[in-house]
C-alpha cells in the first residue's frame, strides 16, 4: 500500500511540475484517500498537502483554507512538524496571492517558528542539508519577502540569524515577484 501511495504522490508532483493541476489534485486525493483507509496518517497528510498545492495552482486555493488549517492542526498533533510548517507556508502563499500580506506574514511566521524548532533538534550536517533544500529556501524566501514588504525588516533580520543564514542578496524585483534573489546558508 505504501508503494502505491508513494507512486500516486510522485505522479501528482510530476503533474504539478507540468502545470496539470487538476490531474495532480486527482492523483494526490486518491493517494490521500488510500492512506486514510489504510490508517497511515503521515502519508495521508502528505498527500493532502500535495492536493492543496495543486488546488492552489489551479486557482482554487482560497477554497482549501479550511482543509489546510485542519491539515496543519492534525500534523501538529501527530508530531509531523515539517508537514505542519509546509501547510502553514501554503496558507501564507494563498493569503499573499489574495493580497492579504498581514495574514500571509502571520502564517509564514508560524511556518518559520516550526522550522526553528526542527533546526534546533538537528546536528550541524543535517542542518546544513535542510537549509539548502528547495522547499526550505522557498519557505525562507516567502517569509523574508513578506516581512520586508509589510515593514517588518527587523523581524526578517532576526529570522536570518535564527536560521543561520550567512548572506542574503536583495535586489529590486518586478511587481509580483519575490524581492529576494538568493539565500545561502553559512
């Protein structure tokens, strides 16, 4: 069963990359349902997060907010902090796309606080590996970009220190594009 769920989630990821959001959502929801029936909570939450990402790409992200909030709650209760952080980050992305930067900043901050806890529990080698992961870089970029846009520059700088980021290049960006061009870890 685990292999089937993994294959469906992988298929959903491929469809997401190809821009086929409806097909990605279908595959992810099928994986979520199989995982739920098999009482595999981590796989269920992971597939549900992929389905929500597909819905967001499809333009129906606002409809997914209640479902995502439940996913984050369940992930926290189950001890799946990385999934909870990714869920909060996606909620923040949805808020940012709808123009509510204050709510987006709050969600990105929740995600960052989860990630700080995760980083604190890792050895140096694992920590370096995590901060170079594309998902981590995107989450960090979302957080910093939104905090800077909402005038919370000092808070953004505090997160840089907490995450152990050695350099951050900021450049003017076209409207709607992230202003952070690169984030690298020490």
